[in-house]
């Protein structure tokens, strides 16, 4: 069994608790993670996908059979940006190796994500409708992370 | 000189005019493009950045000296996602080779982007404050593109 403290100790500084308010807002937000990987033909790929932060890993979950699962293997490096689309521009970027874990039912992290993105009632109904659909959870252990936070006025002042 | 019609003819179907309302909303939006590339060490990278769509190319502009310019060369493939952070989930993904073009002053596309993201007054003031800072425009010619559009109710209905 993995020691949860060990996972947290190895985190890049911006993700180590207590995280900044900026990072907390992004990790608790309903913003999809933009997840990037390198395909076998060495082309970059990027898609938006729901995420769940466990405190030590970023988990995204896909239905078994999804195309990207044929392009990402356990051990591959995946990069993620979680960022706002308008001011204040908050950005959290992280990257690290992933582990793919097949689950017979929905992953715990997927249930938490559905509740966060859809709200408790719709999230629960949604998960009930999906039960028995095999999923694959992609667990990213960040080895590097950077964060920034810029209001409109800071943005204008910093660059002029 | 490049024939603009030729550029448009070679576009992937979803980007060929007239584009769908969904695609138009994304290309005209203030949502930053999430741009992904592969670093020389073969790691995926993803960052949010202002973009401008010319009708045939997606242009992002960086100040000369930016780190990503050391990782991307003309001819490399870059992938982009322009997508909403909440319902309705609209997504436009495209990828293709880029051409890097150094500009002594600001690129035309950067001025248009600044006006769109900041509004006319702040956009102009912003560009004035930046003059004489050398930039590099990254011009992406899409060779593939996909789009989707999903309201909350469609999302819930389609997956249950």
C-alpha cells in the first residue's frame, strides 16, 4: 500500500499542502483540465476532460475503448493545464508520469468529479446511469508544477 | 505571395467557410487557445495563450526569447483546443504544422487579438505600451480539425 504522506512529500512545491488560494480555486473549480500527450506518431494531442485532484494525484477517467487510451501507456508523461478563460487569469500547469487503472465500475474520483461538475443531484443521477460501464482511470503523479495568477490590472501593469 | 483561396480550400471541413455557429462562437470568443507541443525531450507541453483566427490560420504571438520558442521549430506539428469551461461544452480542436515568423513590431494578428481580449480602448493602449518589443508569430495551418457542441441536457441525455 502506498503511504499517502510519501506521495505528498514528493509533490512539486506549488502542489504541496497548504496550497495557495490561487491553486486551491483551480483545483476546486469546474474548469475541465486540458490534457496533453504525445501520440505514437509523436504528434501532440490536447483535449478538455473532467478531473479530480486527490491531494497527491490528478485523476481523469475515460470509458474503456476511448481512442486516447490507445495512445497513452502507463509510465508515459502527460501534461495538464487548469486555467481560467477570462480575467483574473489563473493558471496551474503540471506534468508527470501516469498510471492507467482499469475499473469495473466508476472510479471514486469520477464520482467526486461528476458531483463537482454537475452538482450533487445531477451528479448522482449521472453516475447511476453509467454504472457497469467499464472505465479506465488515468492517475497522474506530478513531478513538476507551476502556477500564476493575474488580474486584468496586474496583467496590464506588468507588461507595460 | 500565398493565394488566400488556396489556403481556405485545403482547410479541414469544419474550418472551411461558412463555418458552423458553434465554431464561429469559439473562433470569435475571448477564450485562450490551449496550445500543445512536444518538447525536444519528447515531453508534452500545454499552455493557454491568446489566439487570432485569420480565416485560414491560427496565429499565436510570443515575445522573442520565450521558452517555448526554443522548443518549437517551423514545420513542427502543434495541437490546439479552443473550448468552453462550462455548459454548453463547445470544443474545437485542430492540429497542423506551424511557421514561426519574427516581427520587429507587433503582428497584425496580435493587435486584433488584443482588441478582442481586452476591448478596443485597453487593447490599443496595451499595444502602444508594447511597441518595439520584438515578437515571434506562430502561424498554424490546420491539417485536421474536429468540433463538438453539447448543452448540459444533451450531455446528460447522450450518455444515459
